[in-house]
C-alpha cells in the first residue's frame, strides 16, 4: 500500500512557524551524547559514567559532536527532610556535583533524569510537585541536561493542556535557575507533544521506548500503519521501523532548538545486523532526531564504532538549515522477512547549500525492508515534490551531483585501531585525516566544502532523471545531492 499522499498531507497540516521554539539557546542542532538506559537500565554508578566519558573522548566521539553523558533512572535514594533529592551513596559516593565536575573536566556535558510524576519509571522519587526545588538542586550540581519522563503522572494526562501544564512547570523551574539546561521531554508521544512542546522544551519523544529490533511487531507497542500518528497508548518495545513510521507524519514539527526525539540509538547493542544498524543511524540522522548513543562503549565492536563515527552522516543531522527529511513514498512488496514485513521507502529533505548557488543541497534516503537485496530508485520529481508536484519543481530541470554518504565509512581496521588505543590518547589525533567538529563545526565544515562531510561522488543525475541504488536487505542508501547549474563548471562545486 502506498502512503505517499497521506504522509505529505499530514506533514503540511502539522506545520509550525519557526518562531515557536524554546528560546534557551540550546539544541540549535539536535543534541548528541550517550545515555545508559538501553544497555544498563538501573545498573548505574559513578564508575560507569567516568569510564564511558573517558572513552567518548579517547574514541574521538566528543570531537564528532557527542557531548552529553546522561545518567538515566535509579540514581536516587529519595529525599531528605528538606525535600531535596539524595543521590544513592553506594552508587555515587562523592555526590553528583563531583560527577558533573568529572564530565566538565573532559569537555563534556552532564545530564540527569527524573519523571513528571510521583515516582520515576524505576519507582524512585519523581519530581511532580517538586519542580522548583529539583531544578535548583540540579543547577547547583552543575547539570546541563534533563531527561524528563512520564511515569506515575497521577492522571495529569489525557489532554494536550494537562500534559503541557505538567511539563511547562518544570520548564519554568529550569529557566528560573539561570543555568542553561537542555530540556528533553520523555512523554512517549502521549497527548501529541509535537503540538505544544516546542515552546517549552528542546526535544520531545514521539513514541514508546525503542527495542533493538528492525521490524518485529510487539503488542506492547500497538500503533503502526497509516494511523500510527494518533497513538493513545504509546507502549514500549517499539521497533526501528515502527518508530520511523510514526516520525513520518510529524517531521515538519521539528525546528532549530526543538526536535522530534525518536529515542536512543540501538547501534552496538547486538541484536541487529550491520546493514540494519546503518539504516537505523541513517534514519535518525535525516529526520533530525537527537543522536544519543545507547550502547556499552566498553564492549563496542569496531564495526559499530565505524557507523556512529561517520561525519558525512552526522553532518546531515547537524545541518544548520535544521530541516527534517520527509517520507515521499512507502510501498509494501511480496519479499517478506521472518516477521512478515516488506516495505520499501524513500525520504528526501533540504540541506544547506554547499555550492553557493540558487539551490539547496538535498538528502535522499532509500530504505529496503525486503528480505533480499533490491534495486531502489528515486526520481527527481519525487525528491523535489515539495517544490512542485508531478515534476514541475525547478530542481527537476537541472542536473545533480550525487554523493554516497556511506562509501567513505571508516574501515573496520581503523575502528579496531581506535579501540585498541584504549586510553593512550585521543583517537582524533591517532587516526590521520579524521574530521574534528571541536575544531571546525559542521556548519563551518560545510561552508568550507570539507570532503569528509560531503561524501563520495558516485554519479550525476540529469534533468528529470532517477537515482538508482542496490540496497542490502533491511539496509539503506544515503545520498547528498548538489546542484549543477548550467552556468557552473564541475570543478567549481
């Protein structure tokens, strides 16, 4: 079944003005970092955060933009007699301010977790009714990021205004501290946060919790298909494709400072294939989801490191235009996998121009959900449909340079060399010719036409032409398109 018309129409109807974003100066591009929950759950400690933070630096991930180290649930021992939250002294013997100092000394930000309910999801003390005192506590500890969950909300949900007011209370409390704290709503898409969260938060979850699976259906994540956007029970154990489908309807809601959050990345957690992890990372990148790692960096394979270290893909996510790609079509096929699923889809979206010409660059993502390698294609008419239906867009009438964003993926041998350093130095300096976003931001690198960010030239598509790619099962092909106006020579691109 084709969902092309529904996706485009819904995206247009949900459009928000750019003036609506939370104005705290944070998350101008989607936040990047690491969170412990997917791999460790409640098994958290000061040592885990210290070891992970050190590896973020040593593996060169900090220099690719992974900045926040986020401590999820189960860190608290409750409240003291004055109502202040107390860290678990066995897990965090030096207290949270010292942990924050450790992160800051490495040039990283420190994130923490709570819930807009009586309890957190792990049944520790929540922040409902304690917003001001908790916000001040986190600020005094040097916290830079708050992930704010939705468990045990005591019925203060079910309408948009109820959820808005509950989460806005914490937003006001964080702003009142005077400390810039990135505010990440985790209400699972309940009560349509894409309609109201952009004025109070930097990101908002759009679905139930992710699981490390490509397309397996799970009754605990009930919403799928054409009406998935209207999900009254977000659930959990949601597959990658389930979440991506939910994102397809609301991509226009994202904007600089305020992003649709598709949940943490599962790359490196071991249950998916390399092709599936590449597709997963590509999907999250093009829709401008926060890129929050969820794996155990201490046990990461070289192949997984090469996926999360691809600067050409990260540059799509961090593009200064802040425009999310949209799904142009999705079709079911007969090449079903073990879960009885088989869909192919194409996404495209506007990027900052790297040619200096009239036309913006574009990103194109082809996703193969079939059970076998499949030749997929994307016509210029479909890619640029937002600028004119049925091939009438002006972009269809010119040629485009096509750059593959995965061709220059770091080799497994290079990835292993980085892992093998294990504390002997920053991998950005160990591996020659590796992009360093600490020295040169993605915006600056794109303005300089840095080849690390532009991908590898594969072909040129002529006017009214088609991009064709052979894509692995459950894999993706990802391209940057750069305009070739007739007055511009190729060597001037």
